[in-house]
C-alpha cells in the first residue's frame, strides 16, 4: 500500500471515530434530557400528591438545595405537627429489598438510600438548637406512581408516593404549633433556595403566610422568652405529653457522643430522666442494636416504655425497659441458674439470726434499731458482694453516718453469716443474692446483647448492681450512661464509681435549668435538704447541684397542720376538689404520694368514698387516664404531676432536728427528708402538704 493510501485509511478511521463519538454524546444528551424530564415529572407528581397536606397545617418546602452541595437538590421537605419529613422522589421500577439492601432490577441502589439517611441524621443535628428531639426527622424515598409499598432500608422509609400522606399523618400531633414555627425557620436555613439557573423556581407551599419564601432567618440558640413560649404550649396538655418535653440544651445532650462511661446529673426538675429516655431511642436508632434502660424502681420502666411509644414509636422493641432485680431474675432463668426468692422466708431467716443475739450486744444498743442492721447487711455488705471480714473491717461505708469500731463490725459480720446460713438452710435467696448471682454469671459468660445501657436514678443502686450493668457494655464509647442526683438518694448506704472500677474521666454533664417546678415549689422543697451532705457516686462530698434558672413561677405551696386524721382527710378531699376545678387539670394530672403502701391504700379508699376515681402507681403504666394517681414517693421517682398532694406527713419530720438525736437516728431522718424532697419536686404547678401530729415533737 502506498503512503497516500495509508493516509486516506487513517483519515477514514478518524472520521468514523468522530462520528461514533458524536452519536454517543447525542445519545447521552438525549438520555440526560430524558432523565431530567422523568425527574421533573416525578417530582411534580410528588408535589401534587402531597399538596393536600398544606390544607391541614403542614408546610411543604419544594426543590431545596441539598446541604453542602451546589447542584444536588431535595425534592420536598415537609414539616408539621407530626414532625419533619425529607422526601426524595425515585422513578424506580422492579424494586426489591433483601437483608437491608435495596435493588432496582439488577442494580444495587442501597448507597442512594444511605445518603438520604445521612441527610436526615445531619438535619436532626442541625435542628437540635430548636429543642427538637432525635427521632422527629424522617427520610422517605417516594416511589413515583406506586402505592401500597412500604419497606425500610438504612432507617429510610421506602414508600409508594400515594402512601406518603398516610404515613406522615398517622403519627398524629407530636409537635406544638410554636415548635413547628421554630423548626420551619431552621429548615429554611438548613435547606437554602436553589438559584434560578440550577433548576425550577423553588416554592414553599404553606397553609398561611407565616414566613416569606425567600426569608432564611439565622438559627440561633433559642432565647429564654422563646423557650418559655414553647413551654406554655405543652403546659395544658396531659402530664404524659409534658414528660417528653426537651429544651435545646437537653436535645443537644441527647445526641452527644462520649468515648466511655458518662454521667448526666442535675438537681430535681432539670429533665434528667427525659434526656435519658430520648437518648435511649437515639442510641438504638444510631447503633441499629439494642439498648437496656434500667432503674431501681419496679414500676418506672413500664411508664417509660409507654412514653417511648409516644416519642419514638419506631424504636419500640429496640429498647428494653426493666428494673435491675427483674433483669437479674430474667438472666438467671436464661442461664438456668437455680434460685428461689421468698421474702417471707428471708425475713424469718433474719429474725432467727437476730433473736439469738444477746441483749448486751452492741447491735442492740438503744441508739440502733434492728432495721439499721438489716440495711447494713443488705446495702453495705451484700450490696458490694463482700465475702471476707477483712473486706468489711476497713470499708469506708459510703452513705452511713455512724462510724463503727472493729468490735461492732465483728458483731455485724457474725449476724450476716448467721443470716446467710439460715437462708441456705431454707433454700431461698433474698433480692441482693439474685443480683450477685447474675453479676457472677455475666463475669463467667459475658452477655453480648446490648449496645448501650442507661441507668436512671443511678444513686439508688448498689455497687453490685452497677457492676453487673457495667459488665454488659464495658467502657465502649456511648456504652454506659449513668443518670441521677445524689441529693435524691433515699436508700441507706451508697457506693462510689471507683469501687466498681468505672472512670468518667471528665465525661460528666450537669443539667442546671429547672423547667418542671415553679420557683415557689423548688424553694419550699429545698428546705428539706438545706443542711444535707452526702458522698456522691463520683467519690466527693456533695451538697446538691445548683440550679442556674427556674423558668416558671406560681402559687405558694400549702403546708397544713392537723391534730387528727378526720380533719386531715376532709382537707385532703377539699384540695383534690379544688385542683380539679383548675383549667387544664384533670384527675390524671394529680398525684397523691405517701411514705408507705398502707397509707396509699387508705388514701385510695378515701377517694373512692368521695366518688373520685384513682389508680395505684403500682398499676400505672404511663397511659393518660382520668384517674388520680396514688402511690408511694419511692414509686413516683422519675415521674411528675401538675398537682401533688403529700398527706400524712409526720409533723416532727418537718421540724428542726432535736439536739439529742443519735447519729443513726439522724441518718434515717435525713433519708426521710430527702424522700419528702423527692415527693415535693414531683409537683409542676401546685403542692399541698398535710402534716399530722404536734409540731416539734420528738422521739
């Protein structure tokens, strides 16, 4: 072939290649145009389908910019009483979901869904300054033209576009109108408008001209006036709705990450329990695993589980609510560890051990009671799992005010060993034994079931209980969260985290704004613990955390003295009748709290004779009902009520302590006054205290 022929062949091939490239580019352009046309058509369909939401109070923000991107856009953001919903339209066919993966045809599109999940997560963080709780931001992949389709992948709901309205509205009214306005303002900044050259003209479909379309106000932390306004929006609701309220600082704390065990503390009324509840839902959602939420009180878990159904229904079943003893029992049954709890037989076992002690023993000195030594064994010795006297001989005995010389400790140890021997002979355990058995079972074979453990009222647990729970998650990041307030310790004894081998290393947060109590109620309650000192679980002497702000004020608490039960009971019924006439207060918003169960039973009988419906806190599970709540102060821990009545309070407990009071008696008095403090601070709007007996009497 000549050189001229070779040149002609090369030119021909070049022309064919150019032609092929031209056709390829034309095809690509045509495909891009087709995809844009499909996208525009499907997005318009979504806007048309969701438009009726605007007529029932929802705000629809269409065609907003994807945060952090110049070109990507979000099809629709919906905000209203049901929460925030980020809707991304997909023109997908042949969609299938298998093992947390989603495909369309042969193509795996899980990464597309995961990006939408990440957007919801970052939006949730951006809205924390409004006080919006985690779990109120939802991602939806809307499949154009489809209906009766629902799957969940990477926390994103994959729905037919015609199913989206029902999915949104079924959540009901979860946010107040004021909260919706604050969230809307934040969303307008987080999802900015798209420039005219980047796509179609953006729009906001609103039911009323609340904010102009182009207005994007800066999102600053809410000032006190706005927070107060938000509070007003939930004050009239049932008390169960109030109990799920978060302020912006609390909302940020819910999402905070810790690189090991952490503690959230604060005075009564600062929202510790509700932060823990929201954090449980957040961690369950973030880890994809299970969370254990536990406390000492037997009835509180059922209440908290009911509240979780309100604030995070998608996490129901992923958070286990159970008190410590029930958890220990469940674990022992799973491990087929033989045990039998019999409280009556345990009491007899202790009585037999006590009765053989001579009258001259130091344990039977007038300054002590049998109950004091029962508590010593239960909380100090068995609460730590001590097995040798040498461990007890020089123990600091945190929480016990009376120093014990070594000879008295020997006597205590002898009583403990006799009691233990009597239990074995009867073939029974006490509650402390079950905790120790469970702790040892987990030490032998670890339980890898929970990604996180949250302990509420941590100060009320024993050293062995905390050791058991710590063993479930160890020191992993965000594994263990302890919540509580040393000022509210109402059980004898105590412990320090150092005894358990837990180091917080600066991972402690103090909540210091009281939204629950009025200033008048809080000042009144503080009188009960004004001179109280205790050793905090972090091992330092404490006098209670200070409150930087009390956001509400109201009527002065009423303290009423009576010399006989008849006058007291008449006044109690009159007060119940009075508070039920208040606007926004139903029977279910009233709590009558007593020191003992027999007292609670008598109050319920009194209410029944007057035709006032009531429910025992033993049976209360966090559901709204038109029944006055009645129970012990211990069972009311973690709860709150619009109106609290404390009947049958011994007048001597409200008087100054006598100078001749023994250390042991003073310790019990301080515990009883702390319990009163707990009861008083359950009150949100009003407090009534009925004292019976002579003021200032002793003995």
